[in-house]
């Protein structure tokens, strides 16, 4: 049997179906064949006379091997009599007889590699094309389409002299695709930079690895593609888009979920009546809330606003979170209105203390909606602003000493030291009321020694890569994390037998000092006990001397009863979207307009003065031609004098000299 028989077999299946437009001797079929290969077309017509018989198929370019025999003209009843269907790996499972696929060779070997062989079955032409694409990338060659339709598909190697060719078409019962012709030998060179590789393909193959390690950089993904599939020389922008797809899904998924907030809110009310965070915050948390926002990374942008409190074990406790379009006074006012509706009764009993880094519009929103609340400023941001304005790093220790001062006398003494060192910096600090940034002047009812908002930023870090996800998926990720957080802490509560929670027990350990205090009033002259709610070292000394139980002198906010009350409720799961009840069209919203800025999207936030910046490969290897130090170029060299000073330019390097010589030649 020669090659012509094998090629004729791939078209013989349509002849057996007696379709007029598929007759092998018709002029329309002649015009549809490859114009660049007339030799095998003539053989095709000569071999069509034997199409009524069973046709033997070859799988080698020289025609020496017979792969299998397949009766193309089996009746449709014979196909429907089959009781099994094969999946991608050849295993059997019961299916509807009208959609049966008879057993065929497996599509993958024991190592998970794609295998092509005669008589393999596929669900449809899309399944066959996807499978063939994986095979081409695996074997390192590119394909050229000869025929592509719902009922038949033919591909050959893109190299004209290479004999590789494959053909598949519908089965006689028209319920599955079957591979009928395969010339599997290649004479072309292996290609490791394959044009068939797309961002969608990379996202599908490496999606699990990317989601399990969202911080994997582009170089790591390149190495993984090289190890798994032998691919090299891929466009880095393509890999970047693949990572975006794997982390955040497609534009369609974002657009779809932006329409579903009302439906999702109804499901939350059905599965979680009331608010677990509200119940826990009112029952067991101190009147202390930190607020912050972080930007989302999807195509529609957005900002995630969050309000975080601290539980009795000195651990962060999410109170509320919301997705808004932008961060301004209007969105912060809406957020605080929703927060008041949820925990307003607690606000009437005890004024809140709010700590923030003074985001856009936040200060005015707090002043308008929560006039009785005390507002702390994150001292870390105050210090960064001060450092950026005065560039005096020697003020660091003095500033933090003033911020942590627990008495007026100590604060006044440190401020005098700051004035002696930098009068302008002291005057700048005096413009900020001490109740906003110095511990001694803060509201003692909060019983909270935090003067930074880093515990809120830790919540943003927990969200992490979920910021790339569509909005509903993002909210579900946070809900699942909160559900796991509450359950894990409940387990610790049940096993802990002491009166004070674990972290509080560590903080009240005493080192043996002896200082007098008024234990009956719960007061110490240093005011640390009054402000934090935990006995200071002076109080612990007195408690140790009278052999009293230190648990009796701790604020009720730090007891196990308060911690159990904080975790008293449960976050219930929400079923997947396919199980949600039918919702009216009026519940759907239109997604916001996509705002695309010029240039590559930014992934890193603006760094403040003195804050370390991420180390990149370029920043670690670029060398300045002026000072010959690494980390910057000549244009941004801090040692380079101005042109007005009349200094001579640095000597040209070897590259510049070589360019000049080439120019002269």
C-alpha cells in the first residue's frame, strides 16, 4: 500500500455518507484540494473506486506500516449499540447511548504526554483541534490548516518538505470525531519558539502553579515552560498577559461579576442573616477601628475599603469591607454610613477611636459622620511625611519617643529636644494636635496601644493576589478567609484553659521590678496601664509583691470571655452561582467603563521617602558610567555635577570608543 491510499482514506469517509457536496469525483471537491500538491489528488481519484470496502490506514510516510483497520461504513445502529464512551485518557464511563463514543486508543501515555494514533476518538472538532495544538507544541513544530470544518479537519506540517499529516472527521453515526489518517514522521527541525503558544494556552497549562504562587516572576514562568514543554524565546509580554489571565480571569468574567452585586447580596442575606462581623465586633472587640483602602488589579480597577478591629487576643478582626469605584470623600462617607447602620448601637454606648493614614477624603468624612469619635493618625505615615519634608534622619528616635510618650512631662521634654535639633521640624509637628499622634493624649477608653495602622495593612496583604480576581470572586475569597479565621480561633479558645488569652498572657509577664502604684483604682502614674488596659511593669511589680492574681487587674476587653463573645457567631458557606435562584433582570447592573491609561499598567504603589524599593534585575546590574557604581545610570547619578559648574565629562568607555572608530572607518 502506498501513500496515496492513506491520503485517499481521509476523504473516503465523506464519500460513504453519500453527500452530494462530498463526492470525491465532483468538481467542487477537486477545487477544494491543495493546489500546491496535485500529485496526491490524482491518486486520490484513482483510489476512490475502493471506497466501498474497508480501508487500511497507514501511519508512516513511506507506507510501510499498517496502523489499524476501520470500517468507515458501519451503520449508525452499530455505533449506538456501544455501551461505553472513552474520556481523554481512555477510561470508560456510562453515558447516554445517543452520545456514545466507542473505545479507542488512549490520548495520553503513562507520563501524561500527548499521543497520536489511528482510531483515536474525540468529542468534537474543537476537542480534536485543542488536542492537536498540545501535540504540536509538545513535539516542537507548527501546523498548517488544510481543511477545517465541523465534520472534518486536516492539518499538515508548515514546512513544505515535511511529510507529517493528520486527518480526522465525524464518525458514521455523527456523534464523535475520529482520527483516520496519520503520517507521523517529521523531516523538519524542532522549533522551541512555537507560534501556536498563546497567553491563553500558558494560562491554562500553568494556571494552578501561578495561583498557588502569585509572586512568581516572569523569569520563573519562563523556566517552568522550558522544563515542562521545552519552550524558549517566548515573548515576555505574552507571559505577562498569561499570568494576568491566570490570576484574574478574563475580561468576560470580570464584566459578568460586575453585574451581580445585588444577586450576591441577596445570597449573603439568605445564608448569613445579619452580620457575623457586626455580632463579633459589638460583643467582644474594643471601640477601636482601623480603616484603609487598597487598589484592585482587574480591567475595571476599583478600590477595596476595609475596617479592621482588634480582638481580645490582640489579633486583627475584620469588621466590614466594600468595593468602590474610586477612593474619595463620597465613597468614604458611604462606607461610614453603612458602618454606622451595622454597629451604630455600639457607637452610642462608647465613642469609637479610628486610626488611618489620612487617605483622600477620609478625614472630612470622619469629622462629618462621626464627630464624637477620636481620630488617630498612623505615626508611621506622619514620620515619613516629616522625613520627606526635612530630610533629617537623626530625628527618628526623638520622634518615636514623643509618639510613645505616656505622660505630658515626657512628651514636653522630647519636643524640646526636637526643637533644639531642628526648629522647623518641631514647629511642623506642633501644627498637629497631640491627640492625633502622641499616645499620652489619646482617648484612654479605647484600651489600645497601637499608634500605627500596620494591622490594617496586614489584612490587605492577606487579600494579596485575590485583588486580580473579579469582584464576586474577590468577596468570596475574603469571606472564606474570614470563615477559616473564626473557626481556627474558636478551636484555640476551646483548648485554652487560662483566664487571659495567649498573647495577653505573654504581655503581662513580669521581670521582677518593684515600683509603687494604686492597684485599687487601676491607675499608675506612668499612665501606660490606663491607656493600654494592661498592667504596666510598675503595676506588675506591686501585684507580684502582694502575691495577687494578675488576671484580676486586666481590662475586660482582654479576657477569654470577651474573646469567646467575639467569635460567638459563624460564617456560613454560600453555594456556587449555578445553584443560585433565578433572579430578575432588574437585579443586574452594568459594569463600569474601562479606563485604560497610557503605558504599561503599574503594579507597585508609590513608595514614600525612606521606604525600601523592590530590587529588580536591572537595578542590580546597571552601572553608572560616571561614578562606576551599580544601581543607577549616568543620567540619575547623584555625584554628577551640574553643567553650570564647568566640569569636564567623564572619559568615554570602550563601547563609545569602538563606536567612534567604526564611524571613522
